[in-house]
């Protein structure tokens, strides 16, 4: 072999390289962001703590009152007192679980000379944290879709009304109606005794196109459609399922219509270690999941990784295995009626 061939080597860069930026992109976690804003409005600090510390409890319940207004009679008071009692209830909190795992082989990165163990760990941890975020994002969507209103008091909704009958419990908005739908949305909320301001809107990837088009039609344009957007906070998520036949789907709701609270095991809280098999537990705060706590388990073991590293001598290597778990309660408002504040709409 010539000296020239001996000197020829692959030219390799260093990591991080930024070349994988598009490959490693994440979706917009609109439901998680909305949950962060809404949780303190739906659950006070004490009830959040009850949920967080409920590990091992047979049930987790939050007390509520049902509305019992009655009807005032057009008469003077008499010596006969009406009989009317408060109606209380307990709302059962249910939890969803998700877990995911990965491993790190220090010898593999030691022999690569390209990435180090810390980079390997952080890349895999970030990817698996994203898997939990994808799960939570979809679960919040499902919770809202389950809790959506199925009846309306608004005269805008109905077979012969402006927006027609509901389809799949969603308001049907034509392309022409979409220009001023959010103005009508406030009236639709008011008809069910919700405020016209302090409203959240979350929708699919197509909804920003509609919103941006009309929010920028200001007073200087022939048609001013921007006035209607005051009082709304807009968020978007690819986890929003676009209804069949619709070009865009979303929800309108009062602020404080969704809450998310997680809990971790006592072992994780106490950072316990199993001396017999090397398993360690810890609780970690996830910014990607809106500040929720997740549980991390780590196990060190000896394994034959020669087939992975390509080195026949790597028959007794250290392997670090990780599990990440989420145990979360997703809470929607208590409503005894069917005209609650979570309103679904389709732009068709």
C-alpha cells in the first residue's frame, strides 16, 4: 500500500453539528401549553397537592357542588318554608400511565471518537421525553373531545339556524362564515352563560391560516375583521384531529377548562436504590411536559455487546438501561348538563 493511501482518511466533523436540526424537530405542544396556563384556574394548589400525593390511595376524589337554583315564585313569603338542599358530589380523578426506555453503552461511544456518553444520553433522553410529550398531547386532546358540549342554547345553532345542526357535536362553519365566526363564537358562549372574554382557542395546523388572514384585516382595509379577536388566546397542535370532510377543526373554551397533574412513586421521591440489582429511582421535572414530574429508573448491568461494538473483546461491558414513566391526571370541568364550556367547531 502506498504512503498516499495510508494518509487518506475520512474527514469527520464534530458533534453537535446542527446538520440534524430538521431531523430532530418537534411538534408544537399546544395542548400542554394550554394545560400549563389552565391548571391553576381549574385546580387550586391544595387539590393539586392531593393529586400529587395520592400514590397508593384507593381513590382520588375532589368535592364539587351541583347547581340547584330553583324558581322564584311571584308571591310574598309565608310561614311555610320551601324545602331545598345543597347537592354535593365527589369527582373521581383518573390517571393515565405511559412509559418508554432506552440504553447507553459507554464502550460504544468510547470507541466511536465522534460522540461521547453524555451526548448519547441527552439525545436519547430528549427523544424519549418527546415520546411522553406526544402521549400527553394526544391524551389532552382526547379529554377535551370527550368533555365537549353536545347541546347549545344559542340561536346560531340548529337545523334552520345560521350554522345549522351539529355534526359529531361540532359547529359547522362554512368557508364564507369563517371570516366572522370568532365574533359569533363569543355570542355562542354567552348563550350558555359563559363570558365573552378570557377564551382559549386551540386548533389543528390549518387553523392559523384562517386566523392570521382575518386578524390582519384591520381598520384600514375594506372589511375590518380584526375587532373580533380581542378576548381570545390562540394555540395550535398537530395532535388536533381534523374531522372528516373539514378543512380545519378546533375548540373554543373558557380559560381553566383543562388541568394536568402528575404523581410519582414514593421510591422516586426518596431517590431509593436497590442494592441487589443496581436499580435507582428518581423524580425528574420535565419542561417539555409543562413542568410535570416524571419517574426515572436506572439499571446498571454487565452484558455482551460485542455484536454491537464490533469488538470481540466487548463481552463484559457496562450497559446503563433507563425507563421513563408518566402517571398523570387530566381533569376537565365538572358539568351536570350537556352544554358545557368546551365547544368544538369544524371549518368545512
